[in-house]
C-alpha cells in the first residue's frame, strides 16, 4: 500500500503541536521566575512575575507562615534561658573581660592602671560570674513580652523581598512537580490538538487553520494545566480515571519540602537574632539590655555604690552604665552566633511547620503556591496563545517552502 503524497505533512502536525505545547508551557514557567530584575527598553520588557511582585508575594507567604503555621511565641518559648546561658558561658568570659577593661580604661584610666593585675582579674571574674544570670534573665523578659520586642512578620517579609532568589525558590521548590507536570502536559495536549488540526487541514487546506490551532494550543493547554494542578480538591472519578488536583494530592511531600526550605533559609537562628537586635523593635530590646546591665553594675558596686557615685559623680556613673550597655549590644551579634546550633535544635522549625501544615484546610494549603499562578495568570496564558500563533505561522511558511 502506497502512502499518499504529502503524508508527512499530516504526520508532522501532531508532533509539531506537541512541541508548541511544550515550548509555550516552558516559556510560561520561565516567565514566572526570570529575570529577577526588569530587562527591556522602556515599557517593552519583562521581569519575572514573582520577583516583580516580590513585596506582595512575600506578604502572602508571610501571612500564611505567621498566622497559621508559627508565631513569635512558638519560637522563643522553646529557648531555655538556663541552657542558653550555659551555651554562652565560654564566649561570655571573653566578652566580659574585653568590655570591663575597655570601660575602666576609658572612664577611670588612672584607677585602673594603679590596680594590681590580681585585683583587676578579681573584679573581672566577679562580673563574669554574674554574666550568665544576666543573659538568662534578659531572655526571660523577652519571652514574657515577645510581641513587644520581636516582629516575626517584618523579619520574614524583609528577608524575602531582599532575597528575590529565595522567594523564587520557595515557590519553585514547593511546586516543583507541578511545574514539571505543566511542561509535560503541553506535549500530550498539544499532540491531541495536533491530530485534530491535521484533520481540519485535510478538509479545508485553509492557511489560517495552522496559526489558529497554534494559538488555541498555547492558550488551552496553559489554562487546562493550571486547572489540573488545583482542581478538583477532592479525588473524583472521570469514567475509569480518578483525579485530584496534583498539588493537593501530594501535600505531605510538599509540606516536607516547604518546611525544610523555610527552616534552612528563612526562619533561622541567625535571622531571628538579627531581627531581635536590628529589627524595627530593636530599641525595645536595647532598653531591656540596658536595664539588666545597669542592674548588674549596681549589684557589683553593692553597698559601696554611694561611695562610687560620690567618687566619680552621678552623671559619670550613669555614663559608665550606658557605655557598658552599648558595648554589650555591639558584642551580642557575634556572641549569639555561638548559640545558633542549640537554637536550631531547640526550635525544630521544620517539624513544627510540618505538623502545623497538616492542620491546614485544602484551601489554605494551596496558598503555598497558588499566589504565584494567580498573580499574572491571564498574562501567561496570553503569552502562550501568542507564541502558539507564531509557531503556527511557521508551519504555514514551512508548508509553502517545502510543498
């Protein structure tokens, strides 16, 4: 049996439309994340959907994390003040030694120089012995009034907006399988539409058939793939086939991946301490530090405090306490670095997030990645249609060239 002339045209159409489906999906996915910064000339350019809407995306992610998954109290309540003080015992010895020598040399250089080294060491050791209790008491006060000194939401949003690559990764890793599905689905949907296109071409030979089918393939396959990711929310039967929205079907795996990334990159001990010491409420933390340091200085002077005040003056004595508090705040970031391992272990952010995500409704859970698709869904689908139309025109040109 001889094949009719031009048979290859009809055989190639489903394959070409499968390619159209795949390329339009791949382009749509890339456009969601890249480029991180705007590229183009004036109004003619593009910035990835997620990076362009970084503040909004970060706020949406933050609302879910801080209102439904974990709060400031959940974090700091797990830190044992006594254990934190014990972990910092070694670093505190060095810090106290440095601060004591610096302050005494600045405010009472003559007295300090005249003291024998043994007397200096005795004073330093007395202060060192008190330091762990000061740290423990400070942490207890922070825990008791955590909402007044620690803004978790601002910490999360600030870090996500500052690091657009991390924001991309949160959505990309949570929806990794979904994005793969979108790309692969373009091949199969495109092939099926290509078969229909081949029949329509055989019946009409109208050159408009090819670009119109290309546009339809780009538009419809984008739209359908997005629907299949999230719908239906519950497993449903379609004849012999049962289907549930892909993202919800694998929510246990998504929860593990999402929680691991948040714990590893976002809600970390380093970021927590940075937010405490340099966040919008840092002045309140400093006030607490100052209060505890001043109490410690007063305790060290003991019954001799009136004599000390008389000797150096009330104003200068207050300056000494303020200088000590300032130096403590300056040293806290590097000192707290020594307790990051204990903090990570005590907080166990990943396990907490996984457990809390299990309590989310399906509607709440899909908000982990749904905003990434909703932001410019219509624009991505339109781009798919335009690309499909252009590739359809290429078919027309190819047919004219090789027919």
